[in-house]
C-alpha cells in the first residue's frame, strides 16, 4: 500500500500538471509532450514504470509478493492476476506513447512548458522514494512484516483447517490454533 500510494500519488500529480498546462484530460489532445517538456516526460516515464512494476522501482516488490502469495494459495488466480498486470502495463505504456511521443501540436507547443522549480520540489521526493523502496525494500518490509504478523495472530487468520466432503457439501473437519 505504501508503494501504491507513492506511485499513484505521483501519477495524479503529473496528470494534474499536464491538465493545468493544457486544460484537457483527453489523450488525443496531447502528443509530442516530450519534445517541449523532456523533464516532465522523464518524471512521468519513471512513475509509469514504477506503476507497472519494473524491477528496482517500488511497485515491483509489492506485485512480486502478492503474486508469490497468491501462487501458494491458488495458482489459477495467480495466472489471472499476472494477466491483469500485463494488461495494465500495456495500457500504461500505450498512454505514455500517445501523450509524450508523436507529432507535437500547436496547443501543446504553446501551453506545455517543462517542469518548474516548485514542481521539481514536489516530484523529486516521490521519485527518490520510488527508487529507494524498490532497491532497499527491506527498510520498509521489516516493520510492515512485524505489524502484519501481530494482526494475523490476533485475528487468527492463519489457522490450519482440514476440509472434507460430507453429504455433497464441504465441511470443516478440524480447525486448531496450535496454541
């Protein structure tokens, strides 16, 4: 959730910057933004790659752990989740290509300047966090793991259960907490 909050927050910030410059949320109204605003395009690319789970960026760790946990519980759902990750990556890269590359229109050329110092001050900490959380994720995973273990222990979610079929219905044959 930390990773998602950082990268999604950065995406909303960058889309907000684009909107304030062009006053449109239509992908078709853009194109060629990288020509007139290369640093904005770079920040958006890093954030997009973090959102799709590129290794060494923050969301990779979360997506890997979720897919690994899902594979342990139900491999079929892991396949569906992986397909979802692939589709979202395709969409994000398609969006990036349509907005930042191609022919630069007159409106984009006139209204879309590059990042200003105040905007750099807002986006740089988020970019640093994306790299830090992707490269040195253990600095965040250890405290989260302790809290998660405490919550799971209190809710007793990780209780071994033996299920069987009785009269055509699944029934719990045995559940114990191990304490």
